[in-house]
C-alpha cells in the first residue's frame, strides 16, 4: 500500500486537477483515472506535424487573425454541415465559451446551466455579473425535463448552457431533444450554448452535424481536444448563425488573440484526414469500455457504486452506495492507492465520482482494480468506525 501526502481540497475542479497533477509529478505509480479526454495519439500527431512542413512552408500556414485559419474553417464546415461563414476558430473550447458568455451576459442578466455541470459555466456566468439557476438532469440516465426548464425562465434570462455529451455523466442529447429546446429558446429570445467537445462520440445517427445548424437560437462550441486527444493543438471553434454570430464576433475581435498559425495549420491537415484519429479513439474504447461495464456490474453487486455506464464516450459517473462524502472517498483513494477519481461535488452532484476510461487498456484495468480494492477497504474502515 502506498501512503501519499494528504491532498487538499481546492475550490474548483480545475484547481483540484492541478493539485492532483502536482502531487503525481514524477510518480510512476500514480494512476489518474478521472480524465474526460482521450489519451493523446502522440505518434499520429508527430506524423501530421512532420508531413505538414516536410516540403517547406505549408499552404495552410496562413493568417488566422480575422476569424481563424480558412482551411481549418472549410474542413470544419464540411464535417459539421454548416456554412463556413458561421465559424470562428478559437484557442480551444474554453476560450470559445468565455467569448460567448461575454457576448450574451451582463450584470443583472440571468443564465441557466445544466446540473451535473462543467463548473466553468457557472464561473463564466458569475464573472459576467449574471444570476445563475440550474436545470437538473434527473434519474439513472440524467435526462432533462423540458417543463423544469420552462419553470426556471425569467424575463431577464439570456443564456442556457448545455454539454453534449454531458460532462460529467456522458449522457447524450439527440437532435430531436435539442430541437425541442431550441423551439422554446426561439419563442423566448434566449440563446442556447451547446458545448459539443464530446459530441463526435455519438455515432448512432442521433446527431448529424453541429447543433447550431438546427436553430438560430443555438450556438455550438467544439474542439479537437476531448474526443481526439489533440489538446496540444489548442484548436477550438464557435458555430453560430448570423444574428448570434455578429454579436459574438464583436467580443471575439476584442479578446481572441491567441489562435496559433502553426497549430491551426496542423489542425487543418488533421481535419482533412480524420480517419486515423477516429480509429485511435474507437480502438481505445473498444478495449476499455467492456472492462468498465464489467467492473461497474461488480461494484454494484458488492454495494460500492451504482449507475449505468453511458452508451457513448469515456466517462462514468456512478453514485457511491455506502457514503455521501465523495470528497473523503476520493482523498482516501488518492492517499492510500495513488488513484485519482474526481469527486462529484465539483460537478454539482455530491455522492458521485467521475471515472475516465479513455486511457490505454492496461492503465484502465489497473485503475479499476485499485478502485474496487480501495472502496472495499474504505467501506470496511467505516463499518469498524461505526
């Protein structure tokens, strides 16, 4: 058993992540089983970088100052089934979200965020001086009730923020569900952000292209970071129809100065040849998803965790069956098993844990074994104490 120094509980999920990475630095025994990002395809990326510049300056190495690399924009438009004029490239998905929140919120306005949530949404709304309400995903599948959204609306409501797939649960929203939400938004003059950084995991035909194509009330955000593990490229984008785009462009022109000519030229090459990168994530999850499903069944049978492994993606968000203190459970696993799983409290749902299985098969198997043994020991410790 490896006893680590205690990990303090910082205020936000991002701060918690940084604390974990700091504590794990240089420790080959640490297993970080909480990430919602696919493992980087380092060799594929290296090959693309080499190919992009092996014959000299790449034609896609061009100005990005107006609204991004035009080759990247054209490739995104073809994949997402939208007009290229709807697209603005950004320095990752986080930059895109910050720009959109600034475009639609101001002091005294009201925003609605799904829960469980990606905590950046609430932080961005608060930084704009907006009031915040939560639209809860409910039941074992974390689904929405449209009537609940209606009950939260106010005259000053300007923005509703969603993730698809939901972070942290992995729950999916179909185009049909998004259309229903968009019809309500159009009637009320509200803008819907759909963060789609996990949406390419949805391969059953229920999603066809960017959500923004469904309605002028919807603004889509996406990037190459999560599904494809290409966080090194810092390539994100916003998709919006004319009225919303013009409003966003005003903020974009003032605050987006970080888009890289180099990495977005490489992103253009990636987007024009996605098959190897799609095969990368599909190959990883074809090995790790069966492990996750099997272990989830064992953990529920043993009275440790309960919850459905979602159909898509690389996240699992089960409820702890023997304790409501997810922070204490997470600390115990880290300090005693060198295993990091994310406390549900950081996502607005205490008593849960977020587990990521987008890593190589051996690391996931090892992490799930540590998870089971650590939870059994924690449960036994509580039983003795009581």
